[in-house]
C-alpha cells in the first residue's frame, strides 16, 4: 500500500464477456433508437485564395462527413495546403499543417 491506496480490482474475464454479450443484445433491440442513423449533412466549405478541386462537390463532403467522429461532423473544411499553390515539398506540407489542430488529407491519384 502506498499512502493508503488500494490496488484497483478489475473484473474477471467471465464478467466482462457477460456484460459485452448483454450489451450486444440490447444494441440489437434498440438499433432504431440510436441517433447514429440521423441524416448526415455535408461538411461546410471555406472558400479561400487557393481554388478548391477536391471535395468541392457536396456529395464528396457528405461521404467524408460519414467517416468523421460526431464531434467533427459540423466543422467546415478549409484548404491549408495545395500542391498547385504551395509546391510539392513535404517540408512545406508539414509547415502548412502544423498550425492546424485537426487535419484531413485528401489526395487525388493522377495518371496511373
């Protein structure tokens, strides 16, 4: 014992397995009540100095929003790096992205 604290007691494997199976049954019974099935909206878009090419279509932004965590689904996309404007340097890419908290990298494959 250190300063009167007890070591935490973790549940046995059987207890954890029982809880998981009970939650799976509950999830199947309440599937329609979960808000995950809400109609999603496409991500917003901030038009800047650099013209956008990727994710300009609202359908593409809607598909992208479905993959994001719920906390980020209402954010707006802001282009912070483009090879046509900033060049093709990895150093410049990192420099442009370093000041942003959350980033999504979209790439287009050309001429394969």
